[in-house]
C-alpha cells in the first residue's frame, strides 16, 4: 500500500513539472528559480516511479 503512495507522488511531481514548465519566464530572476525547480521535478519524479517499479529482494 505504501508503494502506491510513493508512486503517486512521483506521478504528481512529473505532472506538476510539466504543467509549470512553460508558465515561467526565463528573464525574470524569481521565475528563473521556479523554472529550474520545474525542470528538475520531471526527472526526479521519473526516478521515484522507476525506483518503485524495480523491487530488489
């Protein structure tokens, strides 16, 4: 049951990163930080999903 919660968090990370990525402007200093966070949220979410799919042991 807990693994589904972690997998859902990973899916939400990917979805949030993909949703917010085109909304931020690169030239604004505050929004540049948010854009970097959005860029890193997508692979982090994919890694969380893949880690739950690979069950070692």
